[in-house]
C-alpha cells in the first residue's frame, strides 16, 4: 500500500495544495523527510507567487501531479542542519528556488548549470531521488540538500528577496551570460511585470542604459520615474518603434503572451541579441531575413545554476535590489491567483507564511 502524503516522511508539515485542474488551493497535511546528513531544514517565512505556479495548479503545461503544493520562491530561517553540512548553520537566512536536485554528474552540472541538467528535479510536482513527490513553499517547513540552498545576506529583507529566487535569477543570468552587462550598453526590457521590473533594476545596477518596451502607455511613469529606466517605448506605436530601430545591444523579452518578434529584432543593432525568458504557450512566428540581415541572435535562458543564483543574491544585497511586492495572508492565495490572471499586481505577490499559515488552517 502506498503511504499517504502525511505518512511518507517523519516530519509533519502543513501547506496549501491544489487537488485538481480547477487550481483551487486549500489546506493540506503532508510530511517532509527527516534532515539527512547533507540536508538543511528551515521554517518558511515567505514564499513568492510566480506565474508558473498559476500554470502548474491548473495543469496548463501538462506536467502537474496532484495534490500539488506550489511555490519556488521560498525563504526562511534554518532550524536544523545535517552532520555533513558545512556552510550553513541554524539561524541563518536561506532560500530555495526552482530546483531541489540534479544528477550532479553531467556536463551541465559540472559547469554549475544544474538548471540545464536533464535530470533536474523541480521544487514541486516532481519526483525526488527517493521516489516521493516534491512539495513547494506554500508550506510551513522546507528541507533541501545544501547544494540547492541559497544563503540570503543579512541586509536583504526576506519578503522582498523571495521573488529574486526565480524572477531575479531569470533576468540576471541572461544579462550576464549574453554579455549585456557592460556599462554604457543599451538593453531593452519587454514587459513590465514580475520579471520585467526586476530586469530593469539589475540592468541599471550593472550600469546599462535601459529602455522598457510595453504595450501599455500608462506604465511609462512607473518605468521612468520610479524604476529609473532611461526611456520607454510603446510597442504598438509605429513612430516610436521606428525612431528606436537599430539602437539596442540586446533585449530581454519577459512576455509570456503571444507577440510579434520582428519589431523587436528591428530594435537591435547589428549583432544584437534578443533573449527570451517569457514562455508563450503557442509558438511565435520567426521570419529569418531580419536575423540574417544583421547577424542577429535569438536565444533563450531558464533561471540559473546554483553558483550564479548565489552570485545574484549577493549582487542584489550589495545594490539593495528587492522585488516590489504585495504581501498577502495564505488564505488570500486563491484571490491572488485570480488577480494574477488579470495582471492585477505590482509586481509580485508574496505570501506571509510565517504569520498566517497556522492561523488559517
């Protein structure tokens, strides 16, 4: 007989889970494994709500297993460490992002790119090495291998740091990898949402000139005055787009809706790079001529490896970068999901797990 989620492991946990494709979340009793010799256990204080949580609770990507406890922007305080854990101690501020395991032996893992490991284990709705299901951060406690734990510097507030474990690394990594991090360069950021607003902050901290590209003219004041973008383009305004043709070294495209790529390719200088980090559900149209005629590149990037994620968090602490958040209690989570569908958040919901999970359940 298969053990229930509550009986699989020795440590009782409580979370909020979706039971089916309705995506409605409600209290859920389950269990976490005991703290192994290389494991770190921590009390979850905050967990960000990522757009992918919304897709996963409704099985829109076809890979969800229920019951599903979402959440991969998880931060808290260490309560126990295994006997062979070296760099983390009880009381430390830590986080877990999108993954909790990888094969540790392939070329990607050897290169500190565990995020591209074919056997990467996602933080929730995946199978762990022992065959049990992984459950995410909409829960009171977390246990993870120390190699997949991020240390949060003391000066970073935990609530604003939580979304950096997904939104932060997703935008920081391509800026670094594709060489769009040199002072004086001109980088476009498409979309000013959970990912886009963090992309602007990192790019500015790297000394890059930033232009926000959006379909929404009303976001201009926000982008320029508050986030200190250097300029703003309305992507549907032909005149504005025409005037900016050939001016950008690179573009980080954070939009997950279907949208035209040709106007964006036109904004790039010769040898410019358009990097996709949003994930539209349907294929985008890609005429090849605009690429050929300027030796331009379209690339993609998915989160980042653990070494780079730690580097990103340290950089954020040095430059006082946090996500702009709306803190919510756990029992507001279904309303938050509905608002996320309508893009009614500026810019990331963060669940106050530490103060509200027990009280609501």
